[in-house]
């Protein structure tokens, strides 16, 4: 099975603009779940994150976070839990 999430949320940064900036975030929304041999369905999703952003040279950043996503599929008498630990990383430029 696979999950296609669409969420919106909020991140609270402890030290915005500093070289090391820890943050906490939460998001909610929906996920399109498409399991094998079972009809696809749109289900609610909740996402929680803790992470840190490292700023360098004024416009470059490196971000890492970990958290937990809650996704539960229940359609036509078939139910299973796709919740689990998530670890992500991002890099780029900000202006």
C-alpha cells in the first residue's frame, strides 16, 4: 500500500534566525491510501515533528526532523494501521 498525504500545520521555532534553530510542529489533513486489492480511500492524517534547522552563510539551510504520522485505513470491513515513525531531511536556500 502507499499513502499520498495532504496536510497543513504549524511549526514553532525556538530560535528563529540563529545558527541552530530547534522546532516543534504538528499538522493535520488527509491521505489518499491505495492498498493492493482493496479500494482506495481518503482518510484523516495527523503528523507530529521535532527537529532542528542549521543555518549557514545567511541563506543556506539544512533541516532534519523526526516524528510520528498517524494514518488508519478502514474501508468495507477491512482495517489496518499505517502509522509509524518518520525521519526527514531538507536542504536549500531561503530569501
